[in-house]
């Protein structure tokens, strides 16, 4: 029998073992485990194995927009708001702060001997499902409806979470939910997402590929649902052929919580728990959130799976733990030196404020001069609405706990000081109203020079599989795009007073504010803006910050404009396929200054099938304020042999310009990004065709166009 050297190998107690390649150390460790011990490590609550020096570990942690459910943490805007920044470098900085705080918390928990849920280094974030339909309650967790934008932002978030050390992972990022998972929430354990091969490849998977190939995410979570009849957590096509085969994924796969149960209890693909567990592991799901994998010991005995297949999964899991430095001396792991004092430091609060400022979208600003920004020498301002002074409304779901959340009411009061009277009235509850609440709001508005209404939704109404029995909502999803009736009534009653009114929307999804668009001079979308909400919103309202957020989703006028929610075809959805007139288009967002676009050119008139062309355009700030512009590049196919999207985003850049300043923006366009999926040949095809390049300020505000020839044709 070999001597038990594993504690040395695992803990790195001597210099030599610490230098042993992780793969060899893991192979040695797994080889010393019994079958029962291996299986115990394949569930999210992995017990200690004292004889091998392995401490217990809980794999479940969350960091969607800050370290979540684990006490004090910096809380940034909800993910959909982060997407509205269209700012890659800002997302990287934000995720770096999140992982700094995550490391600090983890090591403090270990010092205290605590290893419970929400205390580890393996984070089940980001959620990069396509927000294909505004009714989905969890769409707030995503980066919007476009695969290109989602992939770009996801890659930056992953890099910030996982760090840049060549040896050790800072944390593990998990892209989820793979694949085609986007509601309805009440049916998420049952439904079969039937999609064409082209929709799957061109819409539902590209951002996952970017997260794996470019972001190098070390973990992926498979979804509850079926995809074309196969359970997502038991799909050879998704997990073996595409994820590991085509994309070269070398990390581990974790199931959504209870998804392995669903395979036999709800999808009824196999008859028993043992068979479901075997199917999951054989397809490539290494770790289960749940308890069905406890049946893997019986599955081996029944011949449903081999112990060698169990070894493959356990090896992947322990390789992740070794790469996180969990079994090496802390002084040899760069990330273990992050101090606990990093939590909630002033720089993190400042960054939270900046992310919120960049996320705010100015949807409308009418008048001569426009109503916004507001003057700070107003005598009286009325702040009204159920979202005006409720800290909970700022956070969205999967949130942490900020030490000092700033509500909009507080932010406005602090911004104007004692020189302006600020009146406040709630006006209504989120989904219910009373005459007394409305009357208080009307009385306050009558005394004011300007009214600011804070209306919208909350993660208590839209979110993950919840019981909500309110008109317009179902199980976490929405059945209507309208404001709740009580808020709409309050809005119309306040506007009828004839006071200059600003509507600030706080939500995680698009709102069909059609009446407001026709009757309210200024409308702002602030999402679920995080801990710095009030300060950042006041910065925008009073002109201390020039808004430049852009919509990462289409704002439709009504659900009547959309296909059925449970239809997973992309036809009729998102700016890429929607044939109607949106209320606000994808990419839309106004500014307090103006920009001109001139001199669009390409580095070549022809783009080879394997090549790249540089698209350049000169942007000038022609207004009187400094501000940001988000330059957006779209493509249209003019000679394709197959039906293509109306247009596709293929580049963007957020830039800051002083009044009168001009800057040349250069965006790269790869021929491979113009390919379509040929379902008959099961491969990507770059066609010989002319392609129109469109550059502008939104998907509908196109300022300049040019045409290039793609492929080898003259």
C-alpha cells in the first residue's frame, strides 16, 4: 500500500508538493477516494474528508451585481442596468471590485471556520441568457436582448471575477443557464424549448461561446428546461458536442438547483433518480445543486455508469479547487492577500456611483429649452411615487447588503441642500392605490415648481419563480408591459395638474409607457440602480452628470406586438427581427449635448472570408456640455441566399468628448461575424455578398452608411 502522502500534496505542507502540477495532484487525490467519497463531492454541499485533509466546501455562491446574500457588500446596479452602460472597461472594473470583496469575505469566513452557502469562491454568475421577451421576470439579471453586446460584456465580467493570475483563479465565474432558458418562470421545470438549428446557433449560443472562448469562464450552469426534447443537463449535443467539443471548454458544469430531479420527475426522460444522475454525469454535468447525485453509488452498481466516468467529473471539480488555491499555503496565492478592509471602501462606493450614472438612460426630453436638466434654484420640488424612498426597490434580485443605500428622495435632498424645499408623497403602493395616498401626492404637486415621479416595478413583482397574484404579473413574469394600474392612475392625475413633470422609471425590464410618452416631457429609465441610486439619479436630474446610457433591450408598446411568450422562435422578437414600431428602440438614449457623425470609411472595400476590416468614423461634440456618446455599428446583408436579421450589432464604443472636440472611433469588423449557420451542412458560412455598414446612435438612429463586398467575389 502506498503511504498516505495526500495531506502533503493537498495542503502543500512542503515546498516540493506545492510545485506539483495541479493535474498530477488531483489525479493522486482522486485515486485515494472511495466511490462513496467521490460521489459526496459531486453535490453543492460537499462534506469534509478528514482522512485526506479535505475540508468541507459549499459550491453555491452568487455575485450577479455584487457579492450577494453574504452580508455587507458593494451593490452595483442590476445586470440589465450594467448592460445599459455599454462600457466594457467599466464592467471589468466593477467585476474586479466584486472579486476583491469576494476573496476578502472568503478568507475571513475560513479564518472563522465557516464554510456555508454564500461563503465560497465559486460564483453562479453571470446570467447571460438572451432577454428575448420583456415578460420574463429574470430578464433583469441579463445583459439584454443582443448576443453580441451580451457576449462582450460577459467576457469582461468573467475576466474581472476570475482575475489575471497565470496560476491561480481569483474566483470562478459560471455562465448560465445553458441553454435557451428565458421563461416562462412557472413552467421552467417542465418546458421543452423547441428551436431551429439556426436560431440556436445564431441567437441563443453566440454569447455563451464568447463567455467560454474569450472570457474563459471556468464553469457553466445547465438549465432546467429541455432543448428539442433533451434535458439541458443531460444533453450530449449541448454539453459534449458543442461546449467541450467545438468550444474546447475545460472547466466543470453545474446543474441548476433541482434540474437533475426534473430529468426524471418532470421531464420523465428516464424512470429513476439513479438513471437521471447517470445521464447527467455521462453527458457532462459534473456537479449537482441538489441531492439526486447521491444515487450515483447505486447507479454504478446497476451498471448505469462507470466509476471511471465518476472520476472524470470529480477530477474536474477538484482541479477547480486547486486552481483557486484552496489547498496551497495562503502566502503563495496572490489573491489570498486581499485584506478584509477592502469591503465597502470609498473607492468601491465611488465606482458604484459611476456605474449607476452610466447606466441611466434618458428616454425623452422635450421642451424649448428641454425640461432636463433641472435648475437648482427652483423654489419647491415634489418627489412622488412608491419607488422614491424605498431602499429595497433599488437592489433588484440576487443582491448584497449595502451599508448606506441612498434612495432617490435622499439623493435629491442632498443635491439641493437647504436652498430648495423638497416635498415628498408616496402617492400609491406598487400595485395598489388609495384615495388618501393620491390626494397627498396631488397636494404636494400643487405646491411645486417641478414634479419628479418615481414609478415602475420591483424584484418583488418580477423575478425568479415566485407567487405573485396581482393583475399584470404571473409567477415572477409579467403578462402586461403597462405600469401597474394604481401607478398609471397616479401618473395621469399628477400630469393633469399641468406642472412640469419628470418620470423616472425603475424596473428590470421594458415598460410600455405609451401615455407617458405622449404627455410627460421628460422620461428617464434608471433600472434597479443599486446602492448609489439617489446620488446618481440626482446627478443626472440636475445636470452634474450628462446621461449617456443606451437601452440593451427594445421597449415595445404592448404585449400584443409580440409572439406568444412560450414560442422560442426568434421571429418577431428583439430589434433583430421585430417588424413593428417600438416605443423606444434598442440602443436608444439621449444626451444633454449633441454629436455629429462624419467621414465614415473602411480600411478596405473588400473583406476576405477570413479577414477583418476597420470601420472608422469621426464624432464631434457640437453642443455646450461635455458628454459621452455610444457609437454603434450595425450590419445588413444585401445579397444573402437565406433570410437574415433586419440588422445585427457588430461593434460599439463609449467615448467622452468635450464641447467642440472631435475623435476618430475605430471599430473592427470580422468576416466571421457575418456568417450564418447552414443547418443542412451544420457549419458556419460566410457568403460572397455586399454588406451594408450602418453607424449611428441607436439601432434606428443611423447617421452614416457604407457598403463593402464580403468574400472573394470581385
